[in-house]
C-alpha cells in the first residue's frame, strides 16, 4: 500500500475536512494524490477556492497540492487508503455520539475494495474502532476484516490556533490491526510527519493514549479551578499562588479557566462511558468534569455578588463579555463555556452584550440563539475578559474605563490583565 501511494498508483482519501481533516489532507497532497471528501458541498466549494472554512489555514497552504475536493461519494471509489477525521461529540446527556463516525464508516464501506486501508483519527473510547466501526465497514463492503481489508487508528493531535506546535512537528501515534498494516500505516504518516511516528502495539492502545491526553488536562485544570474557589474565599489571587509555586522545577503549570471546546470538555465522557460499561465508576474523572462544567455558573454568581456589594441594582446592570470562542485566537465557538456565564447572568436579569473579533455572528446565532453586539457601548457595570485574544491583550485600563460606569468591575478569567488593572475593581479566578 505504501509503495502504491508514493508511486501514485493509489490515492488517499480524507473523510471530513474540518480543523483536523483539511490540514492532514493538504500535507499528504504535497506528496501523493489525495481526495478530500466532506458532506457539505458549500464547504467543499470554499476549499476548491482555497478558503479554509475553519479559518485556520491561508490560501497559500493549498498551493502545490495534488488534491480533489468533493462531496460526491462516487469519487471516493478511486481511493485505496481512507482516513476518517470526523467529529465525535457528546449528546445533551454527556453520552458519546458516534453517529458521525458510524456514518463515515458507512460511506467508506460502500466504496472500498479488497486490500484497502481505513485509518480513524476521530477520538473514541478504547475498543470503538474495532467494536463499533469495523462491523459497519464489513456490512457495507461485504469484505472480511483483516483478511480482505486493513484498519488502523492514529489519533489527531492538532491544536487549533497554535502556529508553533503544528501538524508536522507533533509526534504522531499510529497503529494497525496486524503487523503488516501497522508498518504500512506508520510509513504513510512518516511521509508528512517530520517529528516522527510512534508505533503503538495495538489499536486499543492508540485509542486509549489519545483519550487520556485530554482527560489528564481536564483533571489538572479541575484541580486549579477548585483551588481558585478555595483561594477566592481566602481573598488571595490564584495566579499569584501558582506563580510562586511554579518556581519549583517539578511543579505542573496548569491554570484555572473555562474548559470548553470539542476535546478537553468532551473526551473524558467517552472514557467514563466505557468505564461504566465495564462496571467501574470513574470517580476522579467525573469529579473533574463536574467542577469544570460548573465554572461558568460559578463565575456569573461571583459577578452578581460583587454587583450587589457595590450597590448596583442587578436588573439595571449591564455587562460586556469579550470573547465567545472556546479558546484564544480561533473562530471555533463549539461547546464554548463562555455561554454558560452569559446564560447564568441573563437568569438574574442582567443585560449582557457579547463581542468577539473571531466569532461569526450567524454561527453564534444558530448555535446559541442570541445575537452578538455590533459594537461596544460606554456604560458597562462589568467587563469580562473571557477569552485572551491577541487583539484584546493590547487594550489598556484607560480603554476599559472609557466604556464602564463608576465602581465598575473588571473580571479577568485567564488572569491576562493581572497587575495591569489598578483603578477598576479587579477579580479573576
């Protein structure tokens, strides 16, 4: 398979061209022939015009690429090596939603041939690839797993907005269903991954390695958030405590904050779901999730308390939230926990404006059913620096004073303005 790909006797197809799929498709397209497939034709048309719908890549990133963008399943019949990079979200009850990856498996199963390879990059619980996806491939293709087609798992490690730790500079974990497929898959990824490929011993090991990466971060951030709640009652600044503790060489540098997005705030639920199936209640992971999921409400309640203490009438109070994306300098608004702050404040009758230079207003309206402000006003009782976009970090206290009322409160979620706000009332996690 590897030799066929590099000789362009076979094509590689990427299923799902989001923030994970598109970069990997373009990197491969600089070395071999690629088919980029997405079910949304409007997105496909944008990519044909060298536009990344996720706004992560520039038009130059499309240059020199041997790639065909399509939403037509029939075009996939030309491929022999399939990479599935579709979302794996959770539902309203925090249960894994495998529908996207199962639908993608159906699509591949309908077009694949004997001898083909299918590699999954979508984050799942250990066992999902072989227990949930492979049966779909077998059913749709009529082929037998391992004997007639090969499957592997290579978890994505893309960090949206990060221009330093990029796709090619991060070590890739790969795996296959047998020795032959494991080696072929690793060699294919080595075509584009400059940092090298780690060959996991099995598909389950590769699946587990990915899911604990984000679960580990989630638990550590939950600890920081719990500390911030404790230190707030002691009237000491959490970031100052962490700065002092961080002078020791082996102190782990995590910080409190709102944990949203489609990875850290989602993946732990996949692991706890599988653990529950096996008869084990994952206490630490679930506790971490509870703390992090409740931080938006906690922040809003603290703001209301401080408004009352300042003699403000709650229902006349006006709040500006700066930032709605799930992290800094990205346009992705999915699973943004800033929305929890917004909704909790609204429940108290507070008037809230939301602005963000990266977020698309129509996407916000569709996803969260509210309209972002067109511009900032000049009479806010509270300004919340919710997301530390670069465009915000250059603003000084004079600016914030110009848009706020007397005795206004400045809420610094990420501690980005610590020691920079002297006259406004300052509070951070």
